[in-house]
């Protein structure tokens, strides 16, 4: 396995494990945005792409996902 693939899997795993941070949609949007921005920047840095653009895209996707998902309280 290449270093790029290993880093990608590591960042994806961390992002997924932290994807449930926050109780309200607003909290989840903020945490999802931060996690997405960090993951996007990390992946772009490893892959050699534009870090700022990837961070902005990852942050937008993470914030949207966090805002649209709700914790399952039983």
C-alpha cells in the first residue's frame, strides 16, 4: 500500500469516527466543517493538490453533512 493511500485511509477513518460530534444541527455543522476542512487539506497535501481549495471544499461538504444529519437518540 502506498503512503498516499495509507494517509487517505487514516484521514477518512478519523473523519468518520468524529462525524457524530455535536448534539444540535448547528454544532454538527461546525464540527463537520472543521473535520472536513482538515481532511480536505490533509488529503490535498499528500496528493499534491491545491490545499486551500480542498480545505474549502471539504469544509463545505462536512458542514452540510453535519447540518443535515441528526443524532439517533433513543
